[in-house]
C-alpha cells in the first residue's frame, strides 16, 4: 500500500482514512496482519510520504499519545 501511495495513488476507505486531528494531509493506513491490525500514520507531501508513527490498533480510537507524538514529529520535521 505504501508503494501505491508513492506512485501518487490516493487511497480511501477501507485502506486509509484522513486524520485531520493531527494535521493537513495526514492519514491513517490500515494494514491487517495475521493476528494484529497495524496502523501507519503518514502525511502526503508533494515530494515525499512522511511516516509519523506505526502502532498496533487495539481500540476504535487513535490513542491520544499517538496523536501527540505525530504532532510533535511534524513540528520537528517542518523545523
């Protein structure tokens, strides 16, 4: 799925959803593994896909600590 994003494809549900709570152009990619459902929080820029966090999803809501970590990483990235 990351390769599809790199090629410029826009993914929607059920593979990806917008996470505006983190920032503009931020999304959550859903990856189902055998026993775990992984989430990859990313931002799409014109020249890059920025991976902000990867975590195992265990509840319906994105954990507040993940949201805060992603926001902090964006601030550092934007410098």
